[in-house]
C-alpha cells in the first residue's frame, strides 16, 4: 500500500487506514523501530501488569503470598554459596 507523507507541525507522518490497524491489532500506541532503511511499526503489549493488584489481593486472601525463600537466611552459613 502506498501512502503520502504529510506534514504535522515540525514533524512528518502518514495516515494508516483503520482496517490495517485493526488487522494488526494496533490500538492507541505503537513501538517504532529502525531496521536499516525501514521503519517497523509494532503494536505495544497491552498493559502487561493489568490486574496485578487484584491477583496479589487474591493471593493474600488465599494465604498464598508466602516467601519462597526465607529472607532470614544466614549468608555466613557454610552451606550457602553465591
């Protein structure tokens, strides 16, 4: 698909058809990457930490929020290696 580069203030831009954005699952934000003489537009990951607060609250409610390793480890213990 060939599109024109347009002026946007002191910058330049392109118009991307809505159908193409939908096909690539691009919504509001993208990552731009230079790859040689190409510009690659990638969709960003949508909210990677979404609902973490709720999940941690569920863990606490289920008493599943315990330390895997005791934080009172004696680092001078002979069995402990770095």
